[in-house]
């Protein structure tokens, strides 16, 4: 096994540079929603002219986007927390709006 110091020295010789990124949340937008990584550990790795990011943390998938949350808020007058909760319950933008408009 390599010690941390040996590993850093080896990486430096290979031209690999790493940098810890202080992040609160990482959001990956997909066609069907978002992947949210909360309380992430993010490392930027630069090797030559290529840059990659290594991300670990608690992963949650959202089947809706922040734009969906804002639209539900605009259409129904509820706060963002309520809009997110109902979107998570229903999994559908139109169903969330109809559920909120129908009341409790």
C-alpha cells in the first residue's frame, strides 16, 4: 500500500492534479428529472488537458425539475416545500397541480 504522501508524489510525477471542491449539493439534470447528490464530496481531477470530477454522497432521484416546482407554485400559490412534497407524492406535474387545487 502507498501512504498518502507517496500517492500524492506519484500522482504529481504522472501529471495528475487533484482539488477538493467545497459543494453543498450536486444536481445532474436528465431528460426525465434530476439526480441530486446531497452533502457531496467532490474532487476535481486534472490529467493533462482532461478534467473529471469524482462525486460521492447521498443520492436522490427526482422525477421533476426545479422548473416544475416553480410552475406548481405559480399555478397554485403554494410554497416550494409544499410543491416538492406533492410532486414527490404524485410523480406528475399535472396531477400535483390538480391535487393541490382539489384541496385536502
